[in-house]
C-alpha cells in the first residue's frame, strides 16, 4: 500500500493516459529500502526502551531516527542516484529545505514502525501467556494424576492384604490383577487414552474387587460405542468404579449399580448410578470425583458437562464430552 497504493489512486488506472512508468519508477526501490530500514530500526528502538519505560532514551532515539531517515534518504536519492543516473529526486533544493521537508515524512514511517512494534509486542505477549497456560495446565494434570496413583495403590494394596491375611486362595489372582493395574497407573503418561483401554482396565479392576466378595456383585456394565475410539483421561472409569465400591451398595440386586458408556453424534456420555451405603463414610474422603472433574475441565474446556445428584438413597453421575474438534 505504501509503495503502490497511493500512486495507483493518484494515477487512476482507468484513465486513457495511464502510464505504468509513473508508478514503477526508480525511486520506488530507494523508498522500499529506507522505509524497511526505518521500520526495523524503530521496532528495535521501542523493543529496547519501551518495556522499561525509559522515556528519555526513547525520545532521543526517535529524534536520532528522524535525522537518520533524512540523511539516509538524502544519501540514496540525492547523492547515489545523481552519481548513477545524473539526477536526484529534488530539483535545486538546498539541504536545509530538504531537511525540513522530510521531517514529517520521517515521522510518518516512525509512527508506522511503532504500530508494527505494538502489534509484534502484543503477539509475543499472547504467545508467552498461551505457553504459560499450557505449562500450568500440564503441571496441574501431572499433579492430579500423581494424586490418583497413591490413592488408588493404597486402596488396592489394602484389598490384596486382606485376602493374604485371610489366606484366601484368591490372593495370587488378586496379586496378578493388582500388578497389571499398578503398571497402568504408574506408567501411563498420556493425558488422554483410548476408552477401550480404560474399559479393559475397568473390567480388570472390577474382577479384582469381585475377589473380595463371596457372592456376585450387583454391578452392570453397559457399553455402546461406535467405530471411532474416543479418548478420555486415564483412570477415569477406574475412579468412578472405585467410588461405587467405596461409597455405594454393590450387594443389592434390586438396586444394581450401573456404569454406562454410550457414544452418539460425536458425544460421549458416561453415567453411573448406585445405592448409597447406609453406614457413615470415612473421614478420609479422597480425591476421586473432584479429581476427575478438574482433569476433564482442563482437557475439555467448554466441551463437557459434569453433573451429580442424589435422589433418595440413589447417587447419579453424568459426564458428557463433546468429541468434535
């Protein structure tokens, strides 16, 4: 726009006497050179002094840039061009007149350079903020995952210990299942994993819990998945199941606990329902559902819902994840 736009408007390309040579003249190249140099120097000047609010240095720097612009343009168009082409841009103009005539011209390009600096500076600030948010998000996710691991391992080891203490024949099988689950909890580093992988470990966890009970547990699993494999935060389904075993009733076949996972129209819905135990909950509480809620909020911002409600002695939980990019 600076090099061609004004000239095109002034020439009016639709007139009969339009002449391209009046637009693509030799001074176009000198203009491109002193404009680009001025913009770059202005950008560097403001980067050095503007963030530190060094007004005095900035003021002298701008004055120096004005002088530089005038002298640089004079060198190109009034000395170099005269040497090469035998003619400069100004005709019979004194240096004093040339200097005064170019002050405003220099200020225009310095102002433009300042605007370029503001845009670039704002862009870099936004980039740093975005990188900081990503790092904070990663750090928080790692912290949340580290919360789940000891919590899960403590409860699982307690279960296996009980079987060993009772000298149960189920203890070796429980140990093997615990080993597989522990490997998953300790070495899974991804923020999102295929839901099929989570379902496999969920079944393994439920089988491990089943070993604690003499009778079959009252828990139904419902899976309705399409061809695409959704990704969810690791340990999500295990934590939901653990919440049921810890705070729910899994021996009442009239009110079976349910874990339902359904996918349709690029939306994944996870539902759980269980009867609440009559005895008081332990004071430890745990990280459980709050941990899942926070991780989902970090990984699916504005693309999820997380709802819980109690109806009588039944606890319901629903998680909806929008799978669209």
